[in-house]
């Protein structure tokens, strides 16, 4: 498997993880959490927002690098 395929697989995995985090936010808190929500003392909120932001940064990195490939 070449690097492009590995990056596409990782991107797919990250997108699934992001979907799961958003689902958990909505299930537990009834809404999509923002950075303002992460300023609370609720460790679960902080964790969800932190994980979401981290995954979005990784997704952005992968998308930028994959856009450089010739499909």
C-alpha cells in the first residue's frame, strides 16, 4: 500500500472518529460543543472538545497533503 492509500485510510478513520465524537456530544449534552463549552469544569466536555479539535487538525493536514497527489 502506498502512502496515498494509507493517508486515505487514515482520513476515513479520522472522519469516523469525528462523527462518533459529535454523536457523543449530542447524546450527552444535546448539542455540538464549542470551545466556550470546554471552559467549564466538566472534564468530559473538555475531553470531547479537545479530541474533536485534535482530529480536525489531523484531518486538515491529511486533506492538504492528499490534494497534492495527482488522482
